[in-house]
RNA sequence: GCCGAUGUGGCGAAAUGGCAGACGCAACGGACUUAAAAUCCGUUUUCGCGAAAGCGGAGUGCGGGUUCGAGUCCCGCCAUCGGCACCA
C-alpha cells in the first residue's frame, strides 16, 4: 500500500491542518477576564483521563476515549459553547522509577522523553486540545499545589455535627490538645501492606489477591509508621452524593460496595471473672439469643489479657502471623481457630459462652471481634460444625422448615425479649433494650479504610512536613514547592526507609528538625488535575476563583463541574473516589464552588486484538496507532475507532474495518475532487451551485438530525452510518450541490477534521469548517406526502401499500382490507380487530 | 458465593413495544482494463418449493409469560466477561 497511490492525499492534508491549528491557536480558549473571552457563550468542560506517559508509547486504547471527547468538544464548539478540552500528564509513578533503577537514568529524563513522544503521537491524531493548558504532575509549578492541598487537608478536621471539614484552628477547646488525632491527614502506626519486591507500602486498593497490582509481587502485613488521610469521615457523603451524578449505575454500585456501609449494633460481652469486656459489631442484634460463642481476631490485643490457654493461643497466633495475605485468603476455605480458655457473658440472658480466637475474624473491621450465631450465619455455622460448638435457632424463616443454617430474615423465636417479632422490628427493639441497659448501641461500620497516603519512593511529591523529634509540623506555604533532592541512587533501601533518607543535606530542615522522607502516592496528582486545567498558570492558587467558578460551574443546581469525563473502568473506585474526597474537602474549606468534580462519567470499552484477545506484547497482537496513521491517515484512524461499535463496549480491532472507513473518506474526497489529465487532484466538475433536489435535501436534513442526536448520545457508530448513507446518496446523484456538501463537511468535521477542513477550503466556503455554526435540521424537508405502510394479518407482514401522509385511520383500515393479498390471507375468517399505527403499519386480527 | 454487564448473520454491529439484520467488513457475480490494483453496480440470515419473477416456513443464548404485535417488557435458567470476596 505504501508504494501504491494513496486513495486521497491524507498525509499532506493532515500535516497542513495540524500546523495551521498550532500556528493559529485555533483551539485555545481564554479564561473569563482574558482578551477574546466571550461571556455570552455557555461553557462546556470535556475531559479525558490524562495518561501516564509510559515508555511503550500510545496504544490504540488511549485514543478511543480521546477521539470521543474530541468529537464532543468540536461539536459543542460549533454549537457556540466555550469549550475547555485540555490534556496533560500523570507523570509521577512507579514505572519511571523502576526503569530509572534499572538503567541509572534519572526518572525526570525518561519522563520528559516519554511525554514528548506521547505529545507527538497525540498531535498526529489531530485532537483539538488547548495545548497552552498542558500540565504535568511532576512539574514543580504543579506539585506545589498538590503539596498545598495536602496542607489544607492536614490543617483540617471533620466536624461530625455539620459533616464538614473545618480549619484545625476551629477545633473545640477540649480537643485542641489532641489536635493531631483529629487532622484529616494523620500519622498512624499500624499494620500496612508492605511489598518487599517494590520496596514500598501499598494502599489496600493496590493489593490484589495478596499481590501488588503493579508487578504482581507478594505483599505482607507489617506494622509501620505511615501517613493516612481520613477518607472514612466522608464515607456517608461519598455514598449519598453519588445520587446527583450522571454516572453509569454500575460504577455507582461499585463505589457504594467499596465503601460498604452497614448498619448494626455494638454489643459489649463481659468477660467472666475479669474487668474487661469484649465489644463486637453485629448487623443482626436480633439473633443475640442465638449466640453460642464469641470470636476474637488473632491480632486483637484483648487476646493477651484473657487467654488462659496461653500456649495454644500463642502457637495459633504465630501460625496466623506467618501466613502472607495471599495464603490467608487462599486457605480461607478451611476454618481454623483455638479456644482461649476464657468465657464471656451474654448480656441478654447471662449465658456463659466460650471465647475463641480465629482468623476468619478480621482485626480491621468493626471491633475485631464477633458474636457467633451458627444457626444464622454461614461462617459461624461452618466453624461451629468443625469444632463441635452449640447451634441454637432463634429465627424462623418464611419457608416450610428451614435448613440448619438460615441467614435470611424471618421471625424471632426462643428469644424472650423479642419473640414473634419480624427481623426488622426485633433489631430495633433489642437495640433499644441494649442502649437502655448500657450493653450496646446502634452503630454504622464501613469496609472503607482510611487512605494510606505515604510511599517509600523517590519519584513522587515530597510531603511538606518536618519532624521535630516525635512531633510533625507543616512547612509554611512560602516554602512550596518542596522539590525532591537530586539523588544518584534512588533504589529502595529494603528496610522500608524511603530513598529520600539518603539525601543527608536535604533531610536536615533546621537545627532541630528533619524532613519527612516519604512521598505521596501516584493518585495525589490526579486527584485535582481537572482543577488546574481551569487555570494552569496561576501562581497564587491551584486555580483562580473566577476561572474555577466558570469552568467548574453547573446549571440547575447539579453537583458536578466537569460536564463530560471519559476514561477506563479501571479507575472506577480508586481515582474517582479519591478525587471526589479531595474535592469535597476543598469544597468544605471554600476553595472550590461545587461539591463534586465530575458531573457525567462515561467508561470506554477495552479494544481487543484482532484475535479477540486482550492486547499484549506476549500475544503479539498489539496495534500501534502510528502504523495505522502512516498507512491510512489520522482521519481514518479516528473514524474507525468510533465506527467499531458502541463506545462503552469491549470490541476487537480489525484492520479491514479501518480499510472500510478509509474507503468511505476517499469517497467523500472524490465527491469534491477528481483527477485531471496530469493525475493531479482538482475540484470536480460534478460539484454544482444549483439548488439541491428534494431527495438530497431530505438526506441532508435527516443526517443533520441523526448525527446531532447521536453525538449528544455518544452513539458515534450510528452517526457515522448515517453519514455513509448520505454519501451514498450524493455519490449516486447526477450532480453534487455545494449546499449539501457543505452540510456533509460540517457533520463530518468533528470526526474527520483534516479532510473536511481541506475540502471546505477547496469549495471556497468562508472561514474554517471548524468555526462554522452547526447546521440545524429543517423538519419540513423530512416530511413526505405519501408513506409506505406495512399490512399485517395476525402479526405477519402480507402486504405493503402507499397512502397519503394524512390519511385517517379509518381510510387506512379500509384500504388495507381491500388489498388482494389481505383478502387471500383472510380467507373466510372474521376480522376481529384492526390496529392502525399511523405512518407505520396496519395489523388485522382475524380468526 | 454475592453484585453488575453482555448474548442478534461468516464477522463488527443497527433497531421510541410496530417491516429483525440499517451501515460497514468478508465472500460471490458483473462493468471498466491488454491484465491487475483501484473504482463503480449487484447478490449475500436460513430452510423448503420454483427455470425464474416469486411463494411459503423458521429465526435475536434456552424455557415460560404479558400483548393485536416482543430482540425490546415480566418470571425462571444457561454461557461469557468484569468487580467484590470470611466485611460479622
């Protein structure tokens, strides 16, 4: 193909227009107050999840979402919106650092090279980004504000009364002494996910099946002193405020499940013969009369205080501790545990029940202890079966005679205080009883944990914090950005001490204080980048107030600011939850104007290889956008990515599909151009200035209608199909009215911007095609005087007939009954009913 | 195990409860050409009858239901993919 003549000169055209857009800053958009800003226009903020500029370069998955947003951006622009459509780089992160360790090259250098490569690749696809707003999370001018936001979080506490973050200075006097334990950023010494392979700790979210998400190295639990962010304080708001967002329901569900809110009660079980009592969390306080034992998590400190069978218990704890997380989940099928020798007293009936230790109870959830009700909980049932513990039924299910273990809702039995009550009422009543007698209270628990925010890495934002002995203090804002030290050796130390500790000079803050040596996780930079795009050069704030209010504003009281956000499902919980959390803190503190960052979210589907498998180097089925563009051009590439199928669906790549859309674009080209004697492309003689005929006008306006509706619905594949129909109609027409070609070029422009801009110029239309006002459908051209109706007999199509558009139902019915086919099929049957759907069909029911 | 998504020709797919398969790919046939490529035109869900125009039947993962009418709505299954997974 490379040697043969190209079906149209896309290489020359594409380079030409890309250079033009760059030279003229065609897609730059000024901020409110800046020259050229038009306040009369509404705003539209359309955003891609910005990429991590990896060494592998762009793959065909990236441009799928990017093309979708680009089409919307260009379309909204043509409709007269001020469109914010930026791009940047999420450039801190592990791969650059791993690569640096391997090659000895500084991550800043590889990052710069990778960014340059990505940018070149993106520019070759012809995206209408405002490149003057480009940002990079590793740029000190950027991470200065990442650090600044951290300080806002550090200097805030969560007021449970108002459910809002407030400045730490407003902490009530009685709490002021323990201010550090109220901050939204705090230090905790707790078991964390330590990954020796990566030499860093990881967030729960970054650990998959006991292995690191990046690299797949084993992860072990180990206590370390770490920074955490109090995201759990926002758990309820993070759930509730999902309601106002235009997100896929499945993503909302994912987030709700991740937060895992569950209502229940805390119940105190006194330890027999001791002062201590064991607090458990249960969602089924109505089953309290069925409790036959209590279980503590192996890590629960109470175990030390009450274990009578010390030897057995210690041996068991040792076995559990030596298991990695992976083993502990793997071996989950078989329950294990040991009796402590101690007994607890059931507050509702005074029964003495044994206290066990078992690793099916997790220290990190609830109180690290449970009340076991084997008759009504699968796990307790299994455990009781294995160790011969008592099983006592206290709920009768709705069915006939329930199995031995029934965990559903029913009616309380064998429970003096609540006998005969349905589960919901039984819960309420027993909880009230517990509160009254001081044995417990209503509580809410969450699966969500506070966000482990520190990493033992070099290539991340340093914390703007210093340690004066055991006390941490925030650096003053004037010292931001705090840049990392230049290091020759950024390898992990292996001990868990961060690489920054090797920079002895940098480390020393002043005579009495050392700098924090941890760095922030990669999520930090992406938690607020959408704000920076609003005002990327601002030196005084993350984003200027006016710019933030304008771009992040929303109509009709909607909560979110970005009007359309497109990216992959892999960020369904992590990035999207973290960003929402930061945004809410900033909102509470008055730094942003809306409570949610992203009003509408859409996930693009994964593109599979030609073989229907996931693309991977190992399978050798990776498609490189550069190759496709070199062979077919950027317009074909863009168009194919959108023509493959619905945006949100997973779909396989097909090179013959690219050829198909490429042929379509060449047909568009030849509508306007033809080859002369010398083989040069010149304007076609078939292009006419005459008024278009009825059929073409109809095709044109039907296309305006369909393409407009489809872009609004992000249904790009069907929009393209409609344009193909339009082009087929023009191809078959004896002459091609310029008025119709003009409409075609405008509709196609967001999809294939280079080709359409070139043909626009050839046809001599004013200005840029991209600047032309989006066409409006005139419905008058769509109406026909006559319509074809389908005539069915008993639901089967038997005849078609042409009737006047405004024929009455009665007329249509009579006409249908008289057609020969219908008579034939009716035979001697009686017509029982006739349904007429105007303009569509007639169904005659006979029998 | 739980939650969610998907299932339509040889393939990617399309169808406010109203003609299933638009549009594209592939395949086949034709035109143009010395020839090929490119381009243009046509056929293409499937089965039966027919030389043909045509006529008739079946058909949207499987089984039921609602409806004049179901790919679409309801109930019950199956398969594939994604997420969570001892969360008390």
